[in-house]
C-alpha cells in the first residue's frame, strides 16, 4: 500500500473515523459473515450508485431481499465519480 494511503488509514483509525467508501466496504464485509436476511432494499436515485454501492446492493439481493429502485437515466450527476448510469440498460438491472 502506498505510504500516503497507509498514513490516511492509520489517521482514520486513530481518530475513529471512516469515509463513505469505508462504510460501504466494511458493511459488505460484515454481511459476508452473517446469516441476517433483509426483507427489502429500497433505493432512490439508483443512477447515482457506483460499483461499490451496486456490489453491496447485489449482496443484499443475493441474501433474499426484494429490490425496489427508482432513478432517472437523464439525471446522472455523479458520472465523474463512477456512477453506474448504465444500470438501466443491463439485463436484469443489477
């Protein structure tokens, strides 16, 4: 791991902080080791989800959750950070 990334990781640990992507990644890791089965996943603005968020959603759906997602492919505003606006055009969505 590059020196700057390692320093950031240590600083977040020291201050007991997490970034948004840390929260997503850690949630995904926690779900891996549990038998918890969510009933529903409800998403608004699905067009703004990035690959990490879609992977987390897929993990919840794989555990048996029903999915309800709302979005508009004409309102993609987060493509600069990797939003998956093509989610509307893939076979089966997620």
